[in-house]
């Protein structure tokens, strides 16, 4: 636990949170859309049904890795760790995608945008995300499967 606290970067977290909040507010005020990544990703590839133009959704989704690339170019490479096998990562991604469809939104849509609008549905969804995440970590640690 002390190692985690020693590596904490509260100012970086604050800056990131402010940028996410600003981007969400701009999307809501400027385009009248909630900035949910799963909804934009589905719309960008043509499987989502929303009024967001595909080009806007595609630009939003492309901006995520391009923003990370820009940061890496400006500040050097970011250390990455993917201890799970590619198969586990793919399975996890598919399960997350299924969950976002089942929950009618993702953590960014419900947790950032929905909570800021005091949406009861988003409050329940976010509490469910958080509880299941904590439960999953607890079970994996108890089974010795955490990396």
C-alpha cells in the first residue's frame, strides 16, 4: 500500500479529472450529447443508434489514442504493463462491451456525465460498477489470481 501512495501523482490526477470534466461539459453544452465512450464507439463503427453524426463519434473515439500519443511525444513513453494474456484481454474487452450495452452506458457516460446531471439511473449504474469492481478484485486476490 505504501508503494501505491509513494507513486501517487495527485496533481496529474487532478489535471486529468479537470480535462475529462471540461471535455464532458463541452460535449454536453456544445453538441447536446453525453460523452459516453461506448456509445460513441458503437456509433463510430455503425452499430449504435444515436443522433450523433458518425464523423463526430469517430473523431471523439480517434481522439482518445491520439491524445495519448501526443502526450507520449511531448513527455516520453508511458510505461505499460499488460500481465494478462492477449486472450484474457480480448475476453475482458468483450465482457465490458456486453456490460455497457446491458447497462445502457459505460463508466464515462454514467459515472462522469450521469452523476454530474444527478441522474438516478446513472447513480445506480455507477454504484453497481464500483461494487462489482471491488468484489472482483477481492475475489481475485483471495484466489491468488491478481498480478
